[in-house]
C-alpha cells in the first residue's frame, strides 16, 4: 500500500508561508528544498525559497527558486500570491500549449490532466487546497516557462522514455527505500492512520514525512542523462529565464516549480549562470495539528 501511496505523492512534487520565517547565509553546496519540521507546537511539511545572485559583483539581479507542492494549505497559497507581487517576473510550470491562460480559480474540469485529477483526489483526502485553484496566474508578470505537450512528447521520444518506464523506476526506488528502512512509514502506520479518530490529520502527517524523504527517489529517476520530467523541462525554463533577463528593467525573478525540480535548477544556476545561493527561507506548505 505504501509504495502506491508514495507514487501518488511524488506527483505532488513534480510539484504557506510560516509567518515565522528565517533567512541565513548558506554555502554554494546544494541546499535543502523540502523538509519535515517537528518542533514543540510546530509540525509542518516545509518547502524553501532560495535566493541566487551572480558570483561576481556589480549585478544586483537575483533569482529565487520557489519550491511548490501542488496541494497544500490554503494559507500557503495565499502567502505565495502576496509574495509573487514583489517580483518583476515569475516563471511557472505547466505542460500546456503556448498562450494558455490559467484563469482565477483554475481551469475547467475538461482542461485538467489525469495528474491534476489525482492531485485533486489527494487534496480531498487530506483536507488541503489545489495549487491551480489557489495561485493567481493572471498577472502580466507571470510567464509560462515549460514544455508544450508536443515538446514533452518529443523529448520523451528522443530519450526513449515512457510514462510506464518512469513509474517503474519510481516504484523500484520506493520498494528499495522500504526494504532498506529509509521509509518513515509502513503499511501498519497507514492502517492506523486510516482508523484514527482524526484520520485526515493522521494521514497528512504520514504523507508529509514521506514527501520530505523522496528527493533520493527522483535522483534515481533522473539518472546520468536527466529525464524529460525534470531536467529537460528545467532546461526549457532556464532558456525562458535568459530571454527575460535580456530586458534590463527586470531585476527580480522567481522560478515557481515543484520541489523535485529545484536540485537540478540549483546545479544549472551555479554552473551555467555563475550564480550562488545567498539566503533561504522556509515556508509551511502543510501544517499539522
């Protein structure tokens, strides 16, 4: 059971602000982008906002990697909407035809993908909200920075990939994680959560812990060449970033992508843009009672 649940949760990452956030200087090593916080009076699944600036001085432009989970607390999305107003450009993910506009409240049911349907199902089970329905994508400074369906299909074809092969790799990594004791939950834990008097919150806590430990599974999926799901789409997003940077009026940029994309973005910003992380901020995506 847990393997199936984990596969569904991974979709949430291929993706709240805590009103007590912190910022600190961090090294050029890859920062953390998602974590489980367990402190007295404060349990939460957290995602980060990591700021990058050019290594050499004289250029004040910055890029923030804004981690997303695609279902979360309503307060998380409300805080993101407020934060996004402060950027000149917000690049966002959505495999969709060029020119697609996301209206307030999200797309009509017939426009939603099967992945969105799964995410909405998870939202209902956990008492959360859906990103596409809560984030306001209508401001002019929101820029689509993802594949079209045709580009996505062509990339998969070029790489010899299929949805079956990707899910098989994830399933195999999930089984390995379970057998080696790296998983934080078992089928018994899931059963106890299902019969809990507060089932919604119990399931939310189990799944938050699992989501916080799935970064290694995506590295298995990526392999040495990088997958369409993450690496190839990230390359497209950074191509759009370069185009937006040509406008000298643009000084502040956000890349709003699922948390699973951020380690690869980090590597490419450091290597290809000569940027380094200078601060991080943790946001509560799911608060646990």
